[in-house]
């Protein structure tokens, strides 16, 4: 592959598996990010478990996935967490189509702040993902909860550290952001 040529989703998926980086495709540009640090990994795992527990308790036909390739109309992204329709993951695909995604969660990393706060939410809204959550770590953990309305995300709730917040969509769950990243 000529590194100066436009990239395609197939080109990105043909790259060798690399546990030290995440590869995403925005338009025809390859974006390479380092793998997340320990605090990020800890919070992602705990939120994954909380979402999975809540989805099972509700009987929601979904699967919770971490760091999975999601195909957008404009490229390929690797959200931190995805709640996808269970039927879309039954055959263990390499990618998940954005139409099967109910919720995307991005954990804001120091090196990806602009992507996680601005660019990715625009792409998810453009692709009509109904729910978007953003977990911030600094200065204190907080979870911003958005719902798609009129083609853009509208903030519905902000869950602050030290307080348990009940969310009802895409299924009932209670979260205190402080418990997600604390050692």
C-alpha cells in the first residue's frame, strides 16, 4: 500500500493486528492512536461489566463490545465501548455495521481529546447512533449522556463523581463515575 494514497476500510482491516495502536479511518485518512493507559482500561472494563449486567437484567438483546471496528459511511472507527444488536454480532464479524449500534461510549484520553469530544460525536450523529456517552476523567470523573435529536446530540444528563445516577436508555443502569477509574 502506498502510504500517500487514499486509504480504504479494506486497507485498514488488512493491516496486521497490533496491540500497541488503534487504527481508524476518517474519510480516506488513516488515524493511528496509542492503546489506552491503565486508568482508561480500568474504567472501560468496569463500565463494560456494568453495561453488560444491566443489559442482561433488562433482557435487552444486545452485546457490549470494547475496542471493536465499527464501519461508518465515512470510514472506520474503534469506539471504546459499543452496545450493538446481538444479531449483528452472532457470526463473530471483524467489524460491526453502524446501523446495529445503539450506544457508543468514548473515554476521553489525553491524546484523543479532540477526536473524542468533537469529531467522533459528529460522525456518530451523522450515522444516526441513538445514544452517545462521553466519560471524562479530569478534573474528576464525569459521564455526559447524549441522545440523538434532529440529527445532533443533545445532552440529557451529566453524572458526576460521588453520586449514583440512574439512566433509563438504552436500558436501565445506575452509575457513579468515581467508581469506574478508582484503583
